[in-house]
C-alpha cells in the first residue's frame, strides 16, 4: 500500500515536471539563439535543476510593450504567468519599491532578469570550482541558485536591500534545496564578514564601483557589473582586480539593469533645476538631437559628459513640437534644445549655468565621430584604490577622469 502510494506520487511528480522541463529546454534554446552559441553544459545542468517559475511570486508585472506594467496573477492567469516564467525576457516581480504607485506611475524595482543576460553574465564571470562569489541584488534568487549549483552553497553569498524581496528569495532558495548565505543589507558596502571574494556579480547597475566591493575582491578576482550613466544606462563592465588593488576592464554592449538604490537620482526639471528667474543664453544648432542620446553615440557622449542627464518633453510651449532637456546631476547647469516640428533640422538652444551643456554634448559627439564612432566594446574603465574612476578608449593610457 505504502509502496503503491509512493509510486503514484512519483508518477504524478514526473507528469507535473514535464511541462516545466519542456519549457526549460525551449528557454535554453532561446537563450542559445540570443547568445549565438550553445549554453555551456554546466549551466544547462544548473538551469534544469533550477525551475525558473519556482522563483517567481504569485503576482508578477508584464510590460505591455509601451513600458506600462500590468499585473499578472498566477491564480487568475496561470498560463500567462507560466509563459512569462519561461520566456527569454525579464519578469518584473516588484514595483515602486513595494509601495503604492504615486500618480499611477508604476516602475519596476525588482525583477528576474532575462535568462540570456543571466547566463551571459555567469559565463563572463568565469567561475571555477572552489571559488567564492558575492552576488549583489538577490532579487528572486534564481541567479543565486544557479551560482550555488556550480560553486556549492557554502561558497556563495548574496545580498539584497529589500526585506520583502529577500524573504521571497529565501523561501524559493530553501524550496529548491539551496542554502547559501543570503543577507539583507546595502550591497554597496559589500559583505566584509565573508570577504575576500574571487568573483563579484552585480545584478543591479552602478554609476560608480563602490569602494568596499573593490576592497573585498581578491587580487586576480573579477567584478562584473551592469553600468549606469545618468545619460544612458547601458553596458556591462568586467573588471579584473590587480595585485595593487586597481581594477581595470572593458565594457560590452549588453544589458540595462535597474540602478542600485543608493546611486539612484530623482531629478525633476521643474522642481530641482529650472527656475523662473533663470535667463538662459540663446543660440541655434543643426545637429539633430537624437544623434547624441541613442546607440553607440549616446553611450560615448554619456562617457564623455559623465554627470549629465537628459529628458524629452512634448509640446513644452506654443510653437515648439518637442524639447530635449539636459541638466547636470547637481542641477546647477541646464540646456533646452527645441524643434518646431517642421521638416528642417534646425534647433533653438537655451543654456544656463556655469556649464554650456549643449556645447559639451556637441563636442562629445564630434569626438565620437573623430574616433571612428566607437561602440561600448572600445571603452573601458580603471578604478583605483582611492575610488576614483578613469574612463578610457581602446587602452587604459588613453583615459580621462569620469566626471561627477
Ligand atoms: C534585477 S534585480 C536582481 C535579479 C536577481 N539577481 C534574480 O536572479 O532574480 C535587482 C535587485 O537589486 C536589488 N538592489 C538594489 N539596490 C541594492 C543594494 N544597494 N543592495 C542590494 N540589492 C540591491 C533590488 O532590490 C533588486 O531586487
């Protein structure tokens, strides 16, 4: 009797597992297609041992394609929920830091990252048996579980700043039989108690590599982090830490992650920057504004400017179709570049404050053109032990101080 029940239980479990195993095979195929190569066998094994749906909360948010996030509940829409779990796309698992959205503005604050970027980052991390790893941004715990499968639970520490998010991750990890050290803390301080680490993986983007994390990485170790620039959030930075405690590495043109909480800026143009008594200088330009904010040029301009932010505004005043705002992150200088909506590329420029930001953006764009229009892969970063950051093009000697 007991045995028969056991067999029935085993059968049910096998049947229940079939859809997720098939879904995981489909997902890994999609990941391979995106990466352009087969996923390494050790990560295929880790993924099959780590069903992604088991790491998602019952409520997730789906992007409707216009950056509007719509809740999807397991109870109400199980097939939509399951499909999202095994799609090669990020799944938003928390919005607005877990608070009620203000003015109906729903923005993602935690997610399960897209599986292709998770696996790409794990490959780039180049973990070897016996190494220790620190993950900053536990989120759902899925990435952490994959790392544990490879390195063993005892060699992995994961930090998450949000208590509600970490509670879900701890439960999911335990249900999956994984027991790494999972710490609720600010990851920008690293985790001294278990340092030094061979590998550090950020799964939230940084504008500056936090100094404690650099200090807690072994010489010869690797730090991998998505990059955030006030101008444009793009690029994955892989830093190798040298014997002298300096980290040097290159960007690749991948990834856009949510910014680490301590480095977020909430700059509102009319609240924090522009005031009625400002009298800006006026001029004209013919450089199309979109050139400087997107693609390889946008990445490059962001690197050159360092501490400048931009935003678009539709129909700001009568006779102006749209306006590009630029401002320093300290709010002391700003520029506005207006187009009247006609066919001609002719723009009116207003600039205010100690810096002429549109002139700087034009100069940065000209530098990009002069240097054969480099993409992110030609850029790199050096972080010295005092924490200062020097960006460079092609080689570390060709560098400049990152502003801000
Ligand atoms: C993209 S999600 C992480 C995805 C996660 N690795 C996974 O597999 O699901 C980014 C996470 O970073 C967390 N985070 C943001 N700032 C942080 C900080 N200072 N320290 C630790 N975690 C932070 C967010 O709360 C969020 O859960």
